C-alpha cells in the first residue's frame, strides 16, 4: 500500500475509534494533553502519527496501536464481540445505558456452579 494511502487509512482509523467511544476532538485532545489542532492534523491525514503517539491514543481509545498505525488489520475483537459491539453502537443513549447495566450484572448461575461457588 502506498504511503499516502496508509496515512489516509491511519487518519480514518483514528477518527473512527474516537467517534466510537463518543469523544469530540476537543475531548480526546484534552484526555491526551494535546492541542486539538494536533489531533485534527492526524485525522485529516496531513500529519502521520508516530508510534509513541499511537500508543497514547490506543490506551485512551481502547484499540491496538498497531491497528492505528496500519501495521495490521486486527482490532483484537472476536466475531461475537464485533457483533455485540455493532448492536451496542446501533442503540440510542437509553439503549446503551441499559446494555451497560446488563453488562455489570453478575454472571449467570451456571458460571458460578462451574467455578464451584454458589450465588
């Protein structure tokens, strides 16, 4: 893949990951201690992100730095996790809140019994 295409793909991935966690550029830049313009340059593809910066972004955005850098196409999710995540993202705020509350519940009793513990 040509270097310009990699820069564009990296820019798209940064924006995609930011939007998926629900941050504005300002919010993400603040979380990283960066200027908003710096992040804007990465997302516009006018500046290529360095590995150290990719690691900072990856930590906050909960993605792999190698994915942001276009070293690999894997985002670290299983197909089932990708499906669940897609369904979560398709919900409105109320639906997302409900799913988050469900995710915080204790595991089903079958799991407790497998582990040799009682509810």
